[in-house]
């Protein structure tokens, strides 16, 4: 294992300290391992929080700031945060208008957020939750934990954060978040594995001529392992199952998000984006907005994911609204 | 031969020590069908429990179990934190304020813990989870608790091991292992494995009480 770390057990705390040192104008750190928007709580505004295991940077801490998240809870690498963290975050951002929890659909995240919401409500804070489950690689059935929350989470946090910033109430913010979830679909792939610092060995093995299609953001295996293919073929393999969902039709406007898994250079992401654009054009689907870059990663894993979100006017307006966070910034 | 708070604390200490020994093995099992952190998370949680254990001994076995549960919920994370945390919390609630426990009372508390785990995690038999080791172990205790205590604990540890191994060929239907579908067959479940270690620890620590 070659990593820029000191001690494996200190990675998360030291990275959070670095974020606050770099972005003290936007965020502050509260115990235990919660990044909070510097001016929180904002009276009369809905607080929006999220959180999850670390190792997906910039998600979620990099999205704390104006027009996006009010707080983010950082768990150990690839491990859900504990309820104490979500409770602390909820209290830190509660300006009297309630708090929305944006939860990625993983067994641990759901249980820990549930416990935190029960505790927060017992202390008098109104909490609403939306579960993001946009990964088409996983069959949504009684026989799995359900679809994973992946790229759609980033888009939900941006759009919902803008609505909360403008003063939308808790029910409106929750309904908007649910609409983003219902209209977003993602699919990812990996060229290489990743190594959890505390584990010290790669989570899975991929030989030089193989790739994993339908990978999760924790190195969980996906639909199938196949021989390495070209970027165009990979883009096809990712977009096809998304389009099969029946959510996107000719004439729709979409936000296309081509994401890097952490170890893939931007030049390759644009090669993929070029093909995604070509596929959607041929289908008569307009890319009205896009995002290209590494925003929801899996440590140093090489690979990419594609997320499509069917836009409506309100979502588009909130996407365009000013945002000022460590990782996303425009309009300010 | 009632079970005292220090007796139970000894069992938890032994479980924590065994988890530390098995940390890398549990993590390897989880790398194969999960996200590769089960040993790391359980070890982190039980190190925190062991550090606080001397301060948990003042108010009876029920209070001990509740404090262990709260500590796990606050330190483990993932799915294991709420599940093991709920297990010990419910055990503590079932024990009430008794100063000592008869074996049959401990078994009833373990049953309450199991029900809590099922309620929190919504696992059914053969989902290939910790429940598949925990349920047979507790059922074995329930049928044998009236007889020799040492044999009852041995039968529970044995039932846990059998339960763990019985679901290895099955397809996982809960947690991150469920994403693998058919590819999860043949892999030993990490949660069922740590639960087996719990029942082995209960045997090793409590069988000698008489």
C-alpha cells in the first residue's frame, strides 16, 4: 500500500482538519467529525445535511457551504457515520424550520440515520428524510438491499440546497429531493480496485485486462466482470441500462453527469462524455446541463460513472442557482 | 450459580480480545462479499467498550449491557454498529435492574436481543446474516438451559458455527453482500462469523461459573 497518509486510523480526522484549514471561510468542524456551514444555523431556513463513509471526496464535506449542504457527517472510510454525528449535525443546522436528511441507500447509513432522526425528533427538531437509490446496476428487489445511492446524490444535494437557500419549507424541500431521486439514474464501472487505508490490501482484484461493470462506490462488485473495452464501448455499457429504465424519452432535457471514481484523469472523462453526448443526441435527448469531474469517488479507484437526471424548470433553476462550496462554485 | 456483572464483563472482554485477534480475518471475509471493513469496525467499537468497561460495572448486568450497546452505536458505524448496539441494548432492557442473573434470565435477555436485531435489520432466516448464527445459538440455549449449563453454552457455540457454515453456500439477501447476487454463494458471511465468536466467548467465559 502506497498512500499519502500518516497513520491509517488518523486519515479521516487529518483530512477534515485540512479541509477546515483550507476552507475556514465556508465551514467549521464540530465534534464528532461533522463539517458544518460556517454561518449555520440560519434562522427560519431548512437545514440540509448528509453524510456517509469517507473515501468519496469531495462528497459530502466538499459540498458544505452556501446553496448546498449545511452539514456533512464523515464516517470512517467506507463506513456509515454513527448516530451521534447525524444528531450533532442536525442540532447544529436547526434554524427552527426543520432539517432534511439526504441518505444514500446502504444498510448501515439507513439504520444510523434512522436512529439519529428518532433522537433528534425526541429532542424537538422536525426531521424529514429522503433516500437516494439511483444505481441501476443493482436489482431493486426483495432479495437485495435495494439500489445504491451514487451520483444522483451529488445532484440532489445541489438542487435541494439551492431550494433551502431560497427559503423553501421542509415539505417542499423533501418533495423536491424525492423528485430528483425519482428522475435520476446512474451506472458505474471500475478499471482498478481501491485500498481502504485501515485494511491495507485492495478490496478486490482485477487483472490488467479486466473491468467491473456496475461497480459500487465502495468497491462492491457489480453486474459482471468483462474484458477491457474501449471508452466508447464502456460509455455504451453504462448509458444503455440507464435508458432501458424508461425514465428518459425523446425530447427530454437531462443533466448528464460523467463522474470520475478517483483515479481516472479528466482527459479520459471527457473522452467518455463525448460518447455519452453522441448517444443521447442520437436518441433525441437534449443535454441541457452537465457536470464532468470527480465528485463522488471511491478512493483511488480508476473508473467512471454516468448519471442522467431528467430536468424540469424548477430543477434547472435550482441547479443554476449560486453555489459556493469547496468543490462546487458558480454564480458567486 | 447466578451470573454476576463481572462475569458478564469477562465474557465481553473475551469477545473484544477475540475480535482483535480475528480483525484481519473478518475484514478479509468482508472484502470478498462486502466492503472490507467488518473486522476494522468491530475491533474499533470493542476497543472503545474495553476501555470503558471498568466504569460500566456499578449497576448490575442490565446497565452493563445497555452501556456496551450505547458505546457500540457511537463507535462502530456501518450496519454492525446499530445491529450489535441494538442487540446489547435490548439485552440490557430485558435484564432490568436485577443484580445477578440466573442462566434462564440470561437466555431470555439474549432472545430479546435477537428480536431487536431482527426488528432493526429486518433479516429473515437464510438471508445470510448474523441472524443465521444468532438464532440457532439462542434456540439451542433455550432447549438446554434447564440442564448442564456448560453443555448448554457449548451447544450454543456449536449451533452458531453450524448456522454460520450452513448459509455459506446461500445467496446473500441483505447488506452490501446482496449486491453480488449469485456471486455471494460459497463465501462465509462476516456478520455470522463475528456472532459465532460472541457465542464462543460466552461459552469460554461463563461455562466455568458454578
